C-alpha cells in the first residue's frame, strides 16, 4: 500500500518575467517521506521549492500556472491564506541566518508571535525543537548566549529548529549542507532521518550522494523539466532516462 499523498503538484509552470523556469511539473509528494531533488544549477530546483510555500510571490515578476494541492487546500489559489500556509510549510535556506538574539529567543520568536507567552510552554518548545534538530546537547547550557556565537553547522541546525518550533507539517530544505563540514552534514542528515517519522521533507541538494543516503524518493530536474522521479534505491542504480544516468555518473552538472 502506497503512502498517502501530502502534496500533489499538477502541470506546474513558473515564470520569472519572460524566463520559463519550471515547465509542466507533475509530481506527488508522499506524507512522512523524504523527497530529494537533484539536478545541475539552473534546473529549477529552488524555484520548485519556493512554490510549495508561495515564496515566489515575493518576486513581483513571477507567475504560476497549474495547481498544487495540500490535502484539500489548493495552495496556488488566490484565496489561499499564505501566512497560514507558511506555518504549515516551513523552509530552511542554504545560508543560515540566525536572528540577532540569544539561542533561546531565536526559537521562541515565532511561538511568541503566535501568541504563546507562558514561560513553561516556550521552554518546552525550545527544548523539543533543539532536540529534533540534534542541537540540544551542544547548547543546553548556553541558551542565553548570542546565536552568532554558534558555528556555521550549529547555526544551520538552529535555523532548522526555528522552523520546527512552529510545528509545520512539511519542511523544505534548500541545499542545507552547502559549505558545511562532514560532521555538521552528518548531524543534519541524522535529524532528517528522525524527522521523517512525523514530517514530510523536501530536500534540494547539489550532492547526489546525500540524496542517495537520505531520500526515500528522488526527482531529477533539468532545465526546468522533471526528467525522472522514483524510489531512490532504483533511480540511482537503474535510471530510466539516459540524462539521469549521465548526471548521476558525473558526466555533466
């Protein structure tokens, strides 16, 4: 029996001005599952990620065609509550950007904006989120120190924890390990493997080996098109499209 679908993308096209960055993407993202997205620079991976929580709306030159359903909600519809959507679908960017606050206040910032004021509730959220991001043991004794004093890998896990503090259903990650050392990368991958028990994860990565390690399903994008998608164990061993094989084997990209 297949996993229930969390997000259903149908014939999605995205334009930035006259540039056609995504071309007719149709894809189902199962619930509690890691979807890895691979492909060379300029293939539309990040543009696709940004459609899933409407971040492309921030670009006045962007426009979408097609449909994205999250459960019964058509998130591409003009009536969609984008603020609520971004609580349900959180995003971690390639470059970690902590708030200029303490570690604790970075985690408590979103919940406070949502109306949570009681200290014991905030304490619980902070601890739970840091544990989920595999960071708690490293920072539990210095929660009141500046987040800027963390290493780059720790800052990235802090940003993941900040997203998790809002209890999203879906976590989007745009090359979260770009530029990180192997130990920090391993910690983030450890967090993702645990999180998929409770969250749907979409991981854009420029590291095919990372996709092979972490993703349940992998999608290969090229020049704005979805070339192939399938179980990671199959796609990396026996891709059905020669272009997928050429990319995975390092012949381009």
